[in-house]
């Protein structure tokens, strides 16, 4: 499994903790050349691969899931409503607990299938994935 570099996201405290974890010597002062690099890392734009989809283009089962979410359940699977951790890093970075996932039934599947709705905390911040978190589309509720 390949993990992206995290130094720009975790900052100096995280780098110090990481150094302590792996047994490397910790930096007590930053080298003079570190400041310009830190500024360029912090200014880097966030990369996401989120498209969009009109609500009217969602499969009927996604509409059923959105209705259940609006009603507050009950949900067909115990995993529905649990925290989505965004480990893939595709959705915008948010604090732990910001996103929750819900199953979108897949006709003919003998398990939960690959389709999900992931909600954010903002009103109508709903993301649809048909490929088990490989890609997401932000649902446009106006079309």
C-alpha cells in the first residue's frame, strides 16, 4: 500500500512525533532553508477528485437512501450512519467525524455492494460513489 507524504499536513509537531516513533534524532531547531520550503508546502492547493452529479441522474436506490437519511432512518445495514474516515483522501479534508456513510442498494448484489452516499455536515452536502470510494460525485440537489 502506498501512502502519500504527510509532512506538509502534519507540520513540525507531527514530524517530531514521527521522528520519535521511528527512533530518528529530533530536530531542535529548523535549518535556515526550511522556512521557504514550509511556506511552499503550506500554500500547495488541496487536490481532490470530486465530480458532480445531478440528483435527477442518481439511480432510484440512491434516492431511497437520501430519503432515509432525511428521515433519520431506520437503515437496512448496521454500518449505515457510521463515520466515514476519508482514508482515500478524495473528499475535502475535514475533521474526524465530519463524514458519514450510507449504503445504496445494488440490485442483484448478495451483499452491500459498492454504492454509497457519504454525507458531510453542511446541508445537502452529499457525495455519491458507485465504485466503493474510488471516485465521488457531489450531488447537485438543484437539478
